[in-house]
């Protein structure tokens, strides 16, 4: 996945969290966001 795609995915997940603040999947989504951000840092400075 390219950097713009990853950034777009992070944005989509953040928007999902805003729209679904009480979802039982919230922890999973937050974990995915963290993984994507870590991936960006490691691979793209």
C-alpha cells in the first residue's frame, strides 16, 4: 500500500470512530489506526 492510500485509510477509520463512538469494534479500529500510523513512521519517516 502506498503512503496516500494508508493516510486515506487512517482518515476513513477515524471518521468511522466519530460516527460510531459506542461501537464494540472501537478498540479494534483504534488498534488498526495505530498499526497503520506505526507502519507509516517505520517506512516513510
